[in-house]
């Protein structure tokens, strides 16, 4: 039988800044918007694990296992995007935009075995240093128009992702560079003030979170840990939805993805 206790000390910090520019060319919705964003998140954590081994009667059967963890993480996010809207006289609107973002993640996890008094032995099995960079460049074009009872919208987004990751402890690394297209179509017909129906079709992208990509071993006890997988791929799905709206209040939808 063993029992593990952990005494942790965490320090977290974060900050974010935004610069925004917006130009109204006229009062009909002809606009240009530019956003510049910076954000940084970090943490420093000290962990002290103490594992005590006993028999079923509670008697100690071997010396305690003392593990000290020094965890430091840093995440920097920078992005720049621009959106342009151009309306026309016949209730037609054209929208376009560009966005680029760079994310840098640096996570350094060091564990030391302090079971022997006065000694601190580096634990290479539980330690790691993972550096990750992700650059996403995207652009979109969207067209929409309204008639008396019918409205339609069609769009296309193109997205390029460049990602690199390195585990400094064992020298493993990966590089990814892929480009994908994401079309979308939205149709809506208003039969009356009491009923209208709509049909949506789009291709979507769901990326793994940075935590899911981080290969760090999150130590829980001598037999349990959790770890991310840096080789996870994004998930692509097609989604379709048929919606019904009654009295402009009650919505019923059937969705498939």
C-alpha cells in the first residue's frame, strides 16, 4: 500500500493588450477594422510529493519517496487581423478579411529525487522541456444578399498552419505545414411572420488545445501520470443544420456533423 501527498506552491501571471483601428467610409456599413493583440500567460510551480509505503497493517516497509518538481511555463500570443465590409444598394454585402497569429509556448518541467537526505538527483524520466511555435495565416471572403423573403450567404475561408515542436530532453521534434479550405453556405426563407426555415452547411476545424499537445508528464503518484501528445492532428468536420423558427421565438433545429 502506498499513499502520496503533494504540497504545491503556484504563481500565475497574465497580461493582454489590444490596439484597434476602425474607419467608417460612410453610414451604410462600409467599414474597415484592424486589430492588433498581444497576450502572455505564465506560471511557476513548486511541487513536493511524499510517498509512504506500508503493508496492510500500516507498518512502513521501505523509505519514503520524496520527489520535488520545478515547473515553469510561458505562453505568448500575438495576432493581427483586418476586416473589410462593402455594402451595395440592392441589399448585397461583400466581406473580406485577413488574419495572422503567432503563438510561442515554452514549458520547462524538472523533477528531482530527494529521497536521500541532502541529495537532489535529477529525474530524467519525469522531466521534460517542450518548446512549441504555431503560425496561422488565414483569409476569408463572404457574400450575402437579402430579398423580400429569401436570404443567402456564401463564404470561403483559407487557412495555412505552420507548427514546430521540440522536446529538449530527448531531442525529438516535429514540423507541420498544411493548408485547408473551409466553405460555408447559409439559406433562409421567411414564409410569414409566424414561420421561417433555414439551411446551413459548413466545413469546420477543431484543433487540439496547447495542453493536449504538451508532452509533459503531470505526476500524480508513483503509478499515475497524465501527458499530452504533440503529434495529435486537428479534426475536420462537415456540419449541416436545418432550422425552423416559429413566431420569431421558438427555434427547432436538426443538426448533423
